[in-house]
C-alpha cells in the first residue's frame, strides 16, 4: 500500500500553471528501429471467406491513388502568403517610398549593405517631420513581403541612430516579423538584449512576443513572459489578456486558473470584449465544461454584446467535446434564428457531438444535410466520422467513409492517418497499422505528436511494455518533446501493461517538467488505480478533483466503478448503480455502458441485463465493448440462444466483431458439447487477418484437453508457439491438470519439466493439480513422495511451498 499513498501527494499542486510546447520537426520514424518486425508476424489474406476484398488492400490502393493525383487537385485556400492586394504605400512620404523601394530591390545576397551604406540611405528619414510614421510603415511593408533580414537591418540602424521614439514603436513590429519568419527565439533574444541595454519595453512589445510564443506552441514561455511583464510593472491591455486566455485554452489549465485571471483583469479595470468571451468559451472545451460555457454565453448578452458566428461555433465545439448532441442542435437552431448561416466549422462541431455520443446515423444525416446546403464535407468531417465508427467497432463503415473521402478528392491529413492507425492497432492488426504508418510519408505527411501518442496507446492497450518504451525513446529521438497528452498516454499505457509504479513515475516526471495535470491526466491516474482495484485511493482522487482541481466527468466516475468491480466491492458498486438509475448522478451513455461492463465482469447476470435494458430504454446505442460484455456473460453462463441474439444484433447493425468477441464465443463453445466449434472460430479469426492472443489459443487447448483430445490440444499448442506467442502458466497448467486427472502423472511431470526449461515458473495451481489427483485416486504416499522430491524437479521451489503442499495432502486425507 506504500505505492498507493504516493499517488495522492503530488496531485495537490500549488504552483502556477505552465504548458509544454511542441517539439521541432520530426524525422520519419523507422519501424525496424525499435524491433517492430516482431509484432506483426501474422499474415493478412487478400480476401475474406466471403470473397470480398480485404479492406486494407483497398485502403492502400486508395492512399496510393490519392497520392498520385495530389498534384492535379487543388483543395482549400492557396498557400501563397502574398495572396490578396499588394501593400499600400499611400501613407509613406516620397522619401519613405524611395527608401522602401531601395531596400526591397537591393540584392542583399550578393551585396549586403553595411552600416555606412544604410546610414546613407536611411538618414533622410530622420529629417522628416514625423519619421516614426514612415519607419513603422517601411518595416511593416518589408515584413509583408517576407524580407525579414532587411527589416532587421532597418531596426538595428535605428538603434545606432539613437532615435528612441522610432525604436520603441518598431519593437512590436520587428518581433512580429521575426516570429512570422519562424525566428521566435531570435525575437526573444532581441527583446532581452534591448532590456539589458536600458531600452523601455512597453506592453505592445511584450504582447507581440507573448503572441509569437502562442502561435509557435511555446505556451509555457508565453505564460512566463506574461508573469515577468507584470513583475516589471507593465500592465496588460485587453489584447494581452485575450492572448493569454487563448494560451490557457491551448494548455488546458484548470478552470479556476482561467477565472482567477478573469477576476484580475476586471479588478484592473479592463473590461472583456466579445473576443474575450469567445476565447473563454473555447477554454471550456478541453475539460468538457459545458455548464460554464453556457454561463459565459449568458454573460455575453448581459454585457450588451451580440453573439457572433465565432461564439456559436465555439459553444458548439464545447458541446461536441462534451458529447451533448441535443444541446448542440439547440445552439444551431438559435444560430440560424439570429441570421447566422452554419459553416463547415459549425457542421463539423455538430457531427463531432453526435459521433462522440455514438449517434452515428444522426451524424451521417448531418453530413447529408450540409451537402444539401452546398457545404462540402472536408477532411475533418470525414475523419470525425471515421473515428466515430472506429470507436463503435464498425470498422467496415470507417473504411467506407475513408474510401468516399478519397473518391471525392479530399486528401487525407495526419489526423486521418492517426485515426486509421488507432483503428487497426486497437484490433491487434499491427501489420495493417504499420502499412498505414508507411503511407504517411508517401502522402507527404509527417508523424505528429498525436501519431506517437496513438502508437503508445495501442501498444499499451495490448500490454506490449517493451514496444511502449521503445516508441517513447524513438519519439524523443525524432525531436518531439513530451507534452501533457504524451504523459497522459504513457500513464495509461504503463498501467495497462501492469506497471503501476512506472505509470506513477511518469506522472511524477510530468509534474517535475512543470506540466499541469488536466482532466485527462486525472482520468488516466484514476484508470490506473481502477485496474488495481484501489477504490479508496480512487475516491480520494475524485474528492480532490471536486475540491476545485478539475471537474470530474463520466470517465472519472466510470473508473470508480471499475475500481469497485476489480476490488470485488459489489455492495459499493450496486449502491453507485442505484445513484445512476435514480438520477442522483447525471446519467450519461458512458456510465450505463460501464455498468454493463463491470456487472458482466463481476458475473452478475441480473444486474448486467438490467443495465443493458436501461441503456436501450433510454435510446442509447450500444457499442462493441457493451455488446462484447453481454456476449461474454451469456457465454460464461452457457446461454447460447442469448449469445446468438447479441451476435445477430451485431451483424444487423454493422458492428465488426473484435478479438474479444471471438474469444467469448470460443469460451462458450469450449465448455459445451460442441467444443470443436471453438477451433472453427479460431480459424475464422485467422482467415480475417486478425492475430489471436494467448486467451484464444488457451481456450481452444482447454476445449480439447477437457474432452481428452490431447493430440489436438498439442497441435494447437504448436500453432501457438509458431505464431510467436509464448505459452504462459495457464497453458501449461491445462495440460498438467488434464494428464493428472487421467492418472498420467509421468506425462504431467514431463510438462512441468518442459515449462521450467522454457522459463515459465510453475504456480500453486500447477502442483495442486498433481497432488490433488494423487489424493483423489487414493495415492497418498505417491503424493507425499512427489512433494519430497519436488526439489529435483524444480530447483527454485521454496520450502514454504513444499510445506503448503504437505499440509494440503494432510487436509485432503487426514
């Protein structure tokens, strides 16, 4: 329990928020570099049993054709930064226009101007009645034309000319120009140099650099500079506050930190404008703070502002993130009633709300509706739908969405590839997953931080500890700096691999890096606690969240349910369920689905069926995880007819059976008279290009052993090893127990010798099987002899284990 006590302490943070920026541009990750060749040894057939083409083959063809036609199709806005009207020189004096023309057309590469040349060309500017006006306009024009070197030369000349007023007014401009050229660090160094030289840095210069940090993703630097600015006695303006609110939204800082800044802003006499309110609503997105967003929406009207299209789209985005499609639709109606036509952004937010809520048919209807209004779906529309179908377990529909996307000439972006990687990875189709990864380069994309996080999550969900560590190392080698989502993913990945201490070590390093936990962090920690059944600690974390750290959501409460279930705290679980049914806790789809899952896991048939019925009565569509939970409990109870009802429902509604689905069916048949069907299902899994796991093979081995078909069991055992899966103690114990039950003790002992030789340590069940069957067959002396000579069989067996076995024999045969 010492490990548990370490969890809550670092959660109680008192330090100011800070964020993490993105890393530098990555180089393409080479799959072979972290031993990835071993994770996809199963081959994928080109056709299914029905003769339909393999979705992955079609996918690759679509990707290739999209890549080949990329140059012929122009989508979206032009990437030319100079598009639009040329820079106007009307506000320049004749002298200023002459200087601008000289600087613009001078060949700086072949003949750079030295300080004397610059002084010759620029000195006439200082003789003008208002030189600052011309200098500022010239610098802006140079920036507009991407001539940042010329602009910087002009600025340095101003400093040497000791024209303080022009220098001061030019600082914000040169910072913007350098930032636009991707030289944010140079801009920061320049500002520091000016300050060290005694140049007064005003709020406009500070705000320009804070904005530059924000646009480049260096959020922590932006907040640090904002704090330094105030320490230097420089009061923020409305624009400064708005930039920092936007930074807070990108960082996902606690809502209490956002409201504290708003209070400070009001106390300094700076009134929010509509942009402020719109930004604050966007800040509610990450934490799914829909109630706070609605309050802000009301505040806009109370302050005398009229919500604009940005306001409505921001509010829609919050409802989308919060999985509240009905409220999102109400926003759309009010938006249209007030004369604002929905845009592609509007519909994408709505589709996201419905897709995340599992209402996929409604999401497709919205896509049809937007097309009817002349708004063409874009890459975000298609990717959102793909993700929705993937999460629901409807892989075929996800592939169809992708195929439609490429057919209409909509080019996939990195988000699309990330969704495909997640889909194949979650199904254990690592060969297909890596093919998609390879296509990122083919389509002129580069892996982003989400790509890496997705790979970490996939391997973590599959308990592939070494791959998680390898991917993380490769990610850092590629130049990516771990940020909050990476830390959150690692916490989840290591806890899924059973490495709770390592998960908490990641959490500690996250805090040490100055990254502030958000809702996803808390949920990752809660999920880790839930896997260990640490419900008391989970309750403490939830209480801490409610105290103002972070508002819990349905995932937080779902983890508490899992913690109760894993700790076998059935009474607490049932009491919590009653709160959900009665409405004491806001009931959402995910909580009801979790009730189905935890009740099934706890083998509570009546409670499982009640939760599933409640789900259906409320019009909530079950997902693949919920249906698998129902299939699992019916299979364990040998309720074949009920199991088939669920299976038929899955087929009718277009769900793609997962490996969990097939494993539940194999389990059901392995315990029935029709036990051979378990192998038929295993063959179906292989034919579909899926990779069976240990549970799959162990279940079929058990089916044959249980019925005395040891030859077939040995054949499946060989296939298991050939598939690169290492048999575990459960595999060997099945053989040991079967041989012992048939009085074939020599064969049982041979299996024990073999498993030890293979590096698999026998457990108590291994030896229990042998001594128990000796006793049941009235061979007490043989049982004692086996234990006395156990050291010869297993050199690592302890004296405590021998004593335990002798006591077991004495208890069975006093």
